[in-house]
C-alpha cells in the first residue's frame, strides 16, 4: 500500500496509456503534433483577430474569445503527456504532476461548458430581444460572466486533487488515458472512494449536466421565437447565426457524455474505446472550433483572410 503523502521513499508514479503498445510511435506523433499545432495557432488567430478589429468588439465575439482561451488552456493541459507518450515513448508521470494535470484538465473542461452556456444565452438574447442585445450584454456584464466562469471552474475542482492525494494506492498504477483524469486515478485507490465518487458526480451534474439542460432550453426558446417570425428569409438568417455554436456544443458534449457513461456503466469496455473517446473530447474541439467559426462566421472569416494577406 502506498500513500501519496509518504516522504522519504521513491516518488509515487502512475503510468499513462496510449494506442498500440509501448515505445515511441512516430506514425501517431506526427498527426497528433499537427492537431495541437492547428489548435494552438487557430485559437490564437481568433484571439488576435477579435483584439485587432473594432468591428468584432461585440458580445458574440467576446464570448468566442473566451471559448478560444479555454480551448488553449485545455490543449496546453493535455499536450505535455500526449507528446511524452508518442514522441519520447515515456509513460511515467509523478503523482503530484498527475494531480496537477487532472485539476487543469477538469477545470478548463468545466470552463468550456460554462462558456458554451454563455454563448447560448448570447444567441437567445440576440434573437429574442435584438433591440436590447447590446444594452443587455454590456462589456461589464460580459466581464462578470467571464469571471464567474473562471471562479466556477477553479472553485469546484480545488477539492478533487486534495481528496485524491489522501487516498492510499495499492493496485496497478496503470491509467486508462494519455493524461490524468479524476475517475481514472480514483479507481486505482485501495480505500473507500465513495466520498470522491459522490463529489465527482455532484460536480458533473451541477456543471456539465446543468449546462447541457440550460443550453437545450435556450434553443427551445430560440426555436419558438424563430418560428414566430413571418419571413422565411429572416428565419433562415436567425438560425444561421446559431450553426457554429450548435457545432461547438455537439463537438464538446457528445464524446463527453459517451465517455462518462462508459466509465460508470461499461466497466469492461475495450481499452482503445476509452482512449479514442477521450481524444475526441479533449483534442478535437480545440482543433475544430476555430475552423467551424472561421468558415461559418462571415465577419471572422473576412478578418482572418485580411490578416493573413497582410502578413
């Protein structure tokens, strides 16, 4: 039995998992590096464009900047261990680093969910009350929403690594993913993890569960408003402003819900299923969100093209 708090002994370590065996895997490291490069450059480009062009200083684009920031945070949280596995063939991670990583991964994941909810509210106000849109979502209120997003994400996840650090670990130290996640580390403990599991479920339901329900409710109200519009052209125009956000919501929640259900109800799921779904949740949205918004949002697309031509 090993305790993470014990000093004077060999540092406690976990072993990360990846696709197809141990050792370096250049055939996977290249596409994964490319994905991270696209995610980092794409989200940075969104931030630069919104910052430089006054025409994008509107609530919708401020929330888009928040989404890009959370995507950058999520990418930087998973990047070190994923590259460590596929580029250098090293799967070992110290317990303290592991706990720090899971804190940042879960924090940025909750922050992204909160931003997606804020963006749904933004679309609701823009379509339901267009004349009061700018006066409702002022910069001060957007700043307060941004602060609430950060405090919610950080505050809810501070207890998680503290509770995990107090547990004794005596089973296999092999994790199921290429980075540390709360349920994954918790299942390796050889003590009663009911408090940890209950707390994790509470956080999941009060954040991702609540956010997803409120997003659905927002779109029900949006659809009700759109259907009351007489002009078919105006209906299409109103709905078209929601397409990018709907894509971002689906990219974020679909693999997350699948991964959560597998962790809790399908204990004997194939190893690669866990890894694939976790990659779809943590790696794909930061890559595709900037692409989706660049293609579907005309103002953003024009300013990105203009910026690239000026370089």
